[in-house]
C-alpha cells in the first residue's frame, strides 16, 4: 500500500492534549489536486486539537484551503475558499470481523476512522475531508453564457415543464 499524498502519522500513545497544525507542501498540494481532479491547491492547512481516551483519539479543529477547480458548465478555472469544521474519532481496528464481512454501523460509528497498530494518519483524514468539501457541480460567472452557447436557455429548458412550455408556444 502506498503512502497517501498528505500523510501525517501520529502515535496514539503521545497525543493527549496535543494541538497540531498541518500544512501541505507545494508538492503535496499538487499531488492532492491531481487525486481530486482539481486544477490546483495553493493552500491546505488544518489546526486540530487531539484528545485521547484509552486507544480512542478524538480530533477537533478546522480545515482551510484555497483551491481552483473547473466550472462544471464552462470548464473555466473557478477559485474556491474552503473552510470546514473537522471532527474525527480514531479507533483501533476491529478484530472481530473478516475484511469482506458485512457489518452493521450505528449512528455513532459513521464518523469513526479505524487504525491498526499504534499510529493513525491525521493528514489523510484531513485530505479526505477536503475531498468531501469540494462541490462537484460548482459554477462560475461564465456558466450562463456557456449554457446559452450550448443552446440551453435556462433551468426551464430541461425542467419538468419544458414539454408543456413548448406546447404553449405552438398555440
């Protein structure tokens, strides 16, 4: 298994009350941009407080990033500022289920990230949070003009009442 682009591994035994700031290098930003299908990531930072309860680590903080993605309609560069609140719960990997076994998740289990051994990867959790914060349908100021060039007048042209509007024009 290869190392993630923004790997920041921490030993669960040494994190109690630790405040950390993660900052992506230019190379890491470039690799993450490629992974997430972005034009670029010029800044990726996270400030996080780690608290330990036995082998469980709770991480709370904030993610901020400056990214450039492509407009979903025109394909033009679209600068975006990302600010997200982060909450993670790193838990030891469960040993009572097989890798392909189907398991039931409760409401409290959905925000848990399993780790094996004594290390967890906070950087990868931050990177995945950035990926989830990206709007894949974001549009810029040139989107409406691109729609017109493509013959798409507006929402009503494809909406549920488009056929009725066409009939009304013919009468």
